[in-house]
């Protein structure tokens, strides 16, 4: 079986939506959780604010098991992201 290239790896994505006033506490709890499990398979961690006063915390894991545990711990939403370069051209 051939190993997939980095552009073809499937990541487990977890998004957690928090109110701005709880952001620091939730971020601290996430950091503690990740430290406790030695940041298992964490590939990417990013945040963005939305217009409704919430902050979306998006994490990507290369382990679906740990992503599910993280999702449950922080009441997040799950999805699967197939890694591709956004600059790739689509076939005409």
C-alpha cells in the first residue's frame, strides 16, 4: 500500500464555538487537555471570530480517535477534511 502524500492525507477536523468571554478559559482547558495527552496527532490549531460574538476554534488531528475524544471533551462539531492545496488548479 502506497503512503499518501501530504496533500492527500485525511484529517479529522473539530470545531468548537465559544462566546468571547469564555475564550481564555476554554483555550486554557484545551491546552491542558492537549498537554495531558502530549498533543496527540494535532496537525493544526486556528481561531477566528464571527460576527455573532463567538470565536471558532478549529483543530485538525491526524488521529480520528483523538479528534473524537477532543470533540467530546469540548462539545465540538466534527467533520473530515481531505488536505489539498487551495492553490491547486481544477481540471478543466
